[in-house]
C-alpha cells in the first residue's frame, strides 16, 4: 500500500471573515448558492494590490481555514442519513485538512473590505486562505448594482 509521508506546508491567512448578521450558523447545509447571510472579508493591508480588478467579479470562491475542526475524524454520520460515511463523502467540517470553501456574492468593495452575501460554514473571525473568481464559470461579470 502506497503511503505519502507528510510534508510541511505553510499557509498564511490573507485576512479574516466577519459575520455581520446574527443568524445562527447552519452547519448541515451544503447549499453554497444560498446568499442569505452577510459577511465582511477583511483582507490584510499587504494584500490590497491583490484586489485590483475585483470590482468586475460578482461571485467569489472563498477558501478558509476551519481552525476548530477535529482533524482526526475520518468517518461521519450526515444529518439526513443514518449510514456512516467517510469524511470525503460528506460536508462535515471535521476533516484531515480543514479547508472550508464557500461562494460569496460581492456586494461592495471598500479598499480591503469586501462585503459579500453567501453561506460560509464558519464562525466569525475565521482566517481567509484565498479568494478566487467563482470557479464554475470563471466569467468576469459586473458587480450587481444595489
């Protein structure tokens, strides 16, 4: 059986996710297209130049670090299924490499503050690892006028 020896990797957060509404987090949903919660993505000032052109993107893929996850979990019971499954077949937040992913609809950009609506399955104060244009379409659509 082939086994990869772990190599050290260094991830540096580029900012922080702040929830701006009081809705309790629903950690059972895998529906990333629900834009029903509001967040501010606060990027560290050193990454400000990385935001150039962001105003032309309406949907962002947001990668974040689930720092409270249990990294030793390999099996999970999904809430809608009695059968125990491996974590790679579920949306559980507990996983060996707890990288969260969500979609956000960009609403407003103010310097290093990106206001988005979406459904990010993370608590406020979660570190942001990366931002990308929405990966399914990767089109450059205009920011919606609100």
